[in-house]
C-alpha cells in the first residue's frame, strides 16, 4: 500500500488593511409639508440643540436648554403663532420681566433669549427653549410667524 500524502500547508492569511471610514455628510430631511426653500426650526431634546433650516440647508446650530423632567418641553410639530421683542414670563417659582426675542409655538411654550443663566446644553427650563440672547435675536429676525417648529427626542 502507498502511504498517505502528507497534509498540504494551510494557506497563510493575507493581510488587507481595513479602510478608514470617512465622514459622510447627512442631508437634513425636509418635513413633508415643507418645500426645499421653506424656513423651519428643529429642536433636538436629546442633544439640547436648535437648528434653523431653509429646506435642507442649516443656517444656525445653537446649544439650548429645554425643559427639565418635571417640566418637559412638548414634542411634535407646531407653528410660531406669536412673537414679542420682550415679554414677562411667570410660572411656578419664577417671574421674569423682559424675556427677550420670544416666539411662542404652543400654548405657553416658547423659544426665547435667556439672561438669567448661561448653563446651555442641559435641561433647565419650565418647558421653554432657552437660547443665548444674540442667537435668539437672530432667530427672531429670521423666522416669521407661521414658521414650522419640529420638536423631537
């Protein structure tokens, strides 16, 4: 009888470098009832960010402070229905005169400038969207009444 053939050497692995991923720009999804040129405001509660968009183009990214767990900011789709250069705001535990650049979008919920704290990026409010005053002024001047406001987690 013939002896069995010696086992052949297993193939040696070939080293192939892993490609380095590159950042892919993500397009902002325009809400279905908006055109590519419509102005709209997006508020991301998870990231504590506000974005001002015209269609898919983001013109402003701002760090904001939204509602605390006791006073959460509403989520959904709304429209700016009233604008005030300055207004008094009152509620449980606060009475703030001359709150600047205020835009109401649902009941007593508003986007506005903030002079009483600088702790942006953390939930701090009674449900409103607190912005740095210069950014709130820009947004107020940019967004007309009727501007879509989309608030999400």
